[in-house]
C-alpha cells in the first residue's frame, strides 16, 4: 500500500460563487470543520484526531519519518546514535525559535521528555513516553536519553507524538500552564483558541524546518467545531467552508453526484473493533464466559457493514491492529465467520438462550453502532447505546463501567504495533481485560530489540486475543474528504492533515 496519494480538489463547488472562492485564495487561508469538540489543544492531553493534527502543525518532534522510505530523518535533532540498547544520544538543531521568539536548546528537550515521562503529570497516553527513564543535557545542543530497558519503538514515538515544548511550559500536572496560547516551534502558531469555539492558526514566519517538513504556504487556517455533518455540507456548498473530512459514505456519495463537487476517499490506519470487558472490575458476568464472547463475534456481519455502510477503502480485519504496522499479522489468528445460528447456540449453551442485555459505549460512527445493535438483536442480545464525547467514553472505560466499547483507533499514526494492541490489551489504562498472559507477552515485546523476536511475541498476543475472543475486530475505516475549488493538498493513510503543504492553485 502506498503511503500517500495526491488529492487535488480542483472542481468548482456547486453554489460556491467565484467571488467567494477567490476571497479565500486572496486571503491565502483555509477554513476547515471538524465534528468533535477538542478537549484540549495540547496533543499530550487529548486522544482526538484533531489534537493529533494540531500537534503536527504547531509543534515539532526531534525526528520525522520519511513517508517514502520509512526511514527517520532530522527535524529538531540533526543526528543521533544509540550508544547501547538503553542510551540514545542526540545532537540538536541550532537557530530554532519557539513561537514567542525564545530560542530552542537542550533544556527544552530535557524538560519536555522529563515532564511527559513522569506518570504524575498524567498525559492521556502514557505509553508514548513510559519507556524513558531519564534525560540529561550533555551540551547546549545535545542530550542523552536513558531508557528503562531496550526500547525498539523509541524512534517511532520520537518522530510522532513527543512534541517539544519550551522549558518551564507547564505550571503543574495534567497540562496546567500559564501560557495564553499553546506554543511550539512548528510551521503554524496558535493565533486564537477558545474551548469548543474556533481555532485560528497563523503561519510561523520564522519557521525553517527541514526537507521533510517545510515552511507553510498558507497564511491562516481556521478550524470550527460543527458536530452535524449536514451543516458541514451546507456550509461547504454555500462557501462557508473550504474543507471537511470524515463524511459518512451515503453523504459522500450524494455529494459526489453533484456537479462541481470533488469527493475522495481512501483506507487509513484507523481500525474499528469492539472491546469486550472481562476484567475482575467488570460488572457483567456474562462477558466472562468465552461462549458469550464467541457468540458476539459470530453475530455481527462485519463484511456487510464494511461494504455497505463504510464503503470503498474499508477492509475487514481479524486482528486488532493495522496490517502495515510492524508486528501486525493475521497468520494463525482465529477468524469468526458471520454465523447467527452458531451465535444463538453458544448463547443458549452459556445459559442466555432467553436473552442478554449489554451496554455499548461509542463516540463516533453512530450508523455503525446502530448496525451492530441490529445484528446483536437478531441473536437475542439487547444493547443499550451510550453515545458520548471521546473524553467521557475514555473515563467510562477507565472506571470499568463499560461492557462493549466501540473503538476507532488510529494508533497516533505510528507504524508500530506497540501503539495499538498494547493500548487496549497490555495493562494500560484502557485495558478492560487485564489478562495476565497478554500483559506479560506485550510487555516483553516492548523491550526486545530483535525484530523477529518482537514479531513472534506480537503474533502470539494477537492469536491469544482471537482465541479468547476478547474483542470483535471489524474493519479499517476510510476517510472521505470534500473541498473547494483550487485547493491542493496531499492526503495520507495516517490521517494527518499537513497544513504546511497546502496551497491554492
């Protein structure tokens, strides 16, 4: 699978007047809408995709992945070397400034990595930094990272989620800061931000970047939260928006039939799966019976949902990971065919022939939730849907008050299985199974440097998840985009909108 493709939205939008389109080009700005409210503008304190997108545009990491070769390239660090399996030494780029004009140096790296690796500071996904033991300054522009043990995925995290902030940026744990606006070194800076309101990014005039992350062409990006996608479409058609993403298939197909509307879709790294709660803290005893869990797997026609509801670019999965991630495999992984008769028989054998009631928590793709509910109803399982904001669902999962969780996980766009399967099955906060054997396997995999040994450990874990029916793997989730005349950009399977690459024709 190619890592990127060109998406050129060059057809005139129906109802968008030439004057309105020209106005955005004259202002050199793009207006973008997202359907979920951002819980925090800081990428360390949100798991929402919009937060990941902002993280890449406003902040820089030490290194960056070359999407053509898969290799790591310089960004805030100019070179690096592993002194041994637990010691990484980096030389930093000179002449870089933060958005307030202050200079970037080793103190900022030491501060950032020390803060996020301290569990007391409660970043929402501790796994991205929990491999760091300590960080020391070895010169004004050099640092040494000591790991807790061999950390084969370290470079993945350093190239993606570990955004560098200024020394002293936080005033306390959980992201508390006295900064008026979030601040990094990236190609865009925050011009304004209000919780739940419009976010405005302005071009960082002083950005130098690198060959793989260049200065921005656009002067401004405005981002609005518009939960209702019909409203997004109306805004797009009337000229109030230039770009939207995440359209449901039916709406995307409707738009594609209209003269002057360009719609594009493609597979992403995001996987949809149902996590089944089985831990000692979980209150639903029925789910601790493997026959019930297998019944849930047999009851849902995931191929039909993928083909008919999700659409082009969606592929059914049998393992809880994205196939292009290092360590992801379906070899030897049990696949459960759609077989409602077997599902009913398993439920009856487990003592639930007269029915069973479960709670399903979800935060996106409600049409998929409704399809799941209908399939389960056909085998005698009644489902109570709790549809909520992402942060609320995460809190519910972490308080063990969820039976089934409909997850749509994008792995922070990291091409390593350590960013996916262990998050939900490796003893981390979102693990609702707490299977000791799985935790042991996945923990070991995170400290083995030999690639073949890591692959075998991950394969063993994926096989156990399937054999024990701890989840219902479903399919990959494509993204549908639509946009305005003359807007040129590239779209990637990692769902990162690289605004610095955008331009008007």
